[in-house]
């Protein structure tokens, strides 16, 4: 994060280079964002792009020569990489918009709890700053999580009681994770092992509500609890 912040100060913003490279369809999709504007969205995408380029250059720089090498790599490839990021983001925003439309059109009082849960999940996935937070490599997973929400909505009206039982399973795991974060020093909450648990819970949602979509690794409540124990240092 430190290298990224320094690079943002020394590398020109890609926003002015991108306007001519976005189709009207892309601009429309990107305008439906939680950032307040397309330029703010591009700046968020630039954060994810810089992180990707830093990793491709061998990781964060620890001396002046290393920083200069990373800076040249970022200068050369930033705009093209931001375009790649924005293509992934466009698909995510389109999927999020589709979910929002369905949530707004649902009037069944029997599924109010499920809709509130989905809205909370959606707010956690797509918000100002979500692109850098999620990272380039995980953006396709974000699209899969949103597709899983669509699958959940497809089945929701048919058996709201079963959905509530599945939702309660997720809620127990989320509470345990919240307690873990509350008991960790702030610096440790950003450790990779701790942050990974947050994504494991999203994979559990896929496994519970849209199993046919598949997950990249086996996931269950027990596996998540073991990951929490490991992260806590037990």
C-alpha cells in the first residue's frame, strides 16, 4: 500500500487518457457506480491496476532503485491495465445493477429478511473503493458472487423457509468473524490470512445458495472456523 501511495503521487492519473477508449455502452454501465462519478471510479480502478503492476514487477519497492524500476513499469503499462480492470468492473456493475432492480421489484413480505440480507451483502461487495479493495484477480469472483445472488433470488419465492435456514447458517459464521476482527489489533485485521476469511464466507454463500456455480476450493463452516483459529494464532 505504501508503494502504491507513492506511485499515485508520481504517475499521471489515467482518467484523462481513458475517456476516448470507453464505448457509450461502457460509459452507461460505469455511470451506475457507488463512487459518485466515472472519474472517481477510474481512480479506484487505477489503485487495483497499480497493485497488479507492482506484483508483476516483483513486489513492493524497498529502495530508490527498486522504486524507480517499479515506477517505469507502472508508467508504461498503467493505462492498458486500467482498461483491463475497467472491463471487469463494467461487468460487475452491470450485474450489481440487475440485482438492485430485482430487489426493488420484489414485494413478497415473506422474504423481507432475505432481501435485507442480500442488500447488506451487496453493499459489502460493491461500494466506493471496492475495486482496489477487491483487487484485479478477484473481480471475476465478485461477478460470480453476484450471479449467486441472482440464483438465490430465483429460488427465494419457492421456499422462503429454507432460505431463512441457510441465511441463519451464514449469519453464525459472520458473527464469529466479526468477533475475531473485534479482538484483533487494527494492524492485524489487514493481514492476508484474516482478509481471506472474508472471501471464504462469500464462497460459503455460493456453496449454500448457488452450489452449481462452484467454488475454487472446498469450503464449509468448519473450514472457515479452522481458518479463524489459524489467523488468531491458536
